[in-house]
């Protein structure tokens, strides 16, 4: 009897240790997600938009527009594994269909009287606007736009039109960048706006690329603070 109790105690202690290690790993991963900046590389070149996302400077392709064309060919499953995957896919779709039919066949629940929502007062409206402003400020304050490379050709049907377009672009581009820089950190590696005098083939290859990074810790902290204020001022009762 004593041996059985000792074995159970040892097993329980081992399970607690495993749970503690898993919890520690989860907390470390959560801290890394909150403290380490997430980043996304955006590149537009040759009419193709590519987005690569990741963290710690390592990015993987997640989006491309226009999407690359799939190779033409029959989509019939080939081989043992292809047929097995097709059967499993068909079974999953059949189970989903049966679950949807079962939900529709269930009797509707008894209708309950709608709960009276709180009224929208001036204090609640001020709280909503203050919370939205605080959250917006946290989002823009945590953003970093770095490795900006811009190379654009200003084109026109004739040199005079291209020159006018070049002047107009320079007239609003730099003031606009100055205004954006007041709210979002910008770091340029290259900024070139070149006139392209309407040749048969463009002499300037258009390219826009940048890295967008943000620390989630500041955004999460601001969101929690805003939610606390909404709960204290009973703002959520207006919408729930």
C-alpha cells in the first residue's frame, strides 16, 4: 500500500513539474511576443505587391498580389497518398454538412425579452473619444517604418508634361512626409523621384519597399487601460 502511494505521489509530482515547465515556456513565448517587435516587409515592384511577415527580423512570405498563377493541369488525386487525402477531405466536408443540418434541425430556443441597453450620455461619449484617442496614439507611437526605399519615375506624354508632374509631386510629397513623420517614425534608405520622358520603354524601374514593425506591449497595455476605463464608466453596457 505504501509503495502504491509513493508511486502515485511521484507520478503527481512529475505531472506538476511537466505542467510547470510548459507554463514557463508559454510565459516566455508570450513575453517574447510582447517585447520583441513584430515586423512586416512590404515591397511593390513591377506591379506586384509582396508582403513578408515575422519577428526578430526574420520574415516569411504571407501575401502576394496578383497571386501567382497555378500550373495548369488536372487536379485529380494521384497515388495512394493523394487518394487518401481526397477521401479524408470528403469525409470532413460530409461531417460539416451533417453538423450544419443538425443545427438547423434543432428547435429554436425560447425567445427572451431583450435587455434594456444603457443610454448614451455625454460622459460616456467623452470616455469613448478619450479611449479611442489613447489607443490610436499608442498604435502610431509603437509603429516604426524603416528601410524605406522609394524609386519612382514621373512620366508624361511629352517632356513638358513630365516636368510639370515632377514639380507637382515634389511640391506635395516632402510636406506630406514631414506631417507623417510627426506621428510615425520614418527611416529612409533611398528616396528617388526621377523624370521619365515618355520613351517607348520606361527607363526607371518603379519600386517601393519598407519594413513596418511594432511592439505589442505598448498596444496591449493601452488597450487594457481603455477597457478598464470603459468598464468603470459602464460604456460597454451601451453596446452589449
